C-alpha cells in the first residue's frame, strides 16, 4: 500500500498501477468524478465512465449533505472530524479503477475542508486518514537530519569555478566520481549519528525528566509530553559538556550557575 502527496496522485503513477497494489493520497477539491460504468450488453464500444458527479467542493456546499462525525488519533492527538464519503471513478487519474473518496471538515473551523482518496474501496475513513498521517514521521526525520545534523551542508564532490582564464567556469563543478563516493559515505554516516543520538537518549531514560523541565521553564507550554529531536540533542550536549565542567568540585554558587547555563544551552540546542 502506497501513500503519497498530491504530486504523486496522478495518472502517470496510478493509471498503470498493479491492481494488487493500492494508493492513498490527496485529491483536489475540483476533481472530476464519475459514476461507475454499469454492465453493458449492447452493440458498439462500451462507455469508459458513468454519469458526471459533483466534485468534492460541491459536496461541502450542499446543505443536505449528511456529515458523519468520527473520532480518531492523528499525529499523536485525539481529533474529531466530520466526513463525507463516496465510491466512484476519478477517471482522469485512476481510469476505471474504483476509488473511495473522503472529504473532511474540522467542526471547530481551524482548517479548511480537504479531499482524499484511496484505491482501496474497503478502507474506512479512520484507516484512510491513518495511512495519510503515517508518512509525517518520515518527513519530520528528513527535516531533523537536514537542519540539526547537517545533511545538506557537505558539498560532496563539488568545487566552485573561477573567472580567471584557463580555470573552470563559475558555478558548482563536479570532480569526477569523488562526489559519488562522498555521498555514499556522508549520508549513511549522518543517519547513523541520528540513530545513535536517539538510542542514547532512550537508554538514559530522560524522557519525563526533560519534559517536566521544559514545562517548568515554560509554564504556558502545558502540552509538552514528549521530547523533540532538538531536546535530545540538548540533553546530549549537556551530558558531554558537563563531564568536563563538573569533573572537579565547584563552590555551591558556581555549581548552581553552571547548571543553569548548561540547562539554557540544552534548551537552545
């Protein structure tokens, strides 16, 4: 079962997809929908799609629409949504393959109505939305690896050109296969370090302690129950630096100030 952004919910990906595989993704609110073709026994070419149906945007403006209220856990939070569902054809993207279309509405009005679909017609709304939420963990990991662990910083195999005669032209220049070898080493190394930081944090069992510390320093942030990757790095930084600073006995006042400084350093990590 595949899950992807709207860029992947297109005929290029979906039209030729093996029927043993399913795809769940976003759908534009103006998507052209059709009824499924009824059985045909006449003469001539059978129809490829049935009657035109209202698009998802029209569903939301229908005052007689029967919204169903569901409760589910998304992104680690309990949420309540209003949903409309229908099984039909999205011919421009999936051809004659039946899809399960789902339109969601936030009863509190915090975000706009959205449309989703799945080529698995038997998926219920909770399953469909749950599949869409799962890749978020991967996206967060990509963000952390880039911004916190420097995944995009190394210029592997890239050199800058010069304007002087006989020198390479301006702009990034590849240096043979050097970049390929560097990438093959750099990316796995950074992800390994990422994993080691998480493993270290879990083994030190600082989860509740750090969450309580954050709530004490920021009383308005009462929803803080789990550490972020920044928090894990902060704890590691405190642990590494404190081993050097606190290795020798310090006066009580100096010790207290040092601990405060380390805490601020960890918070800013």
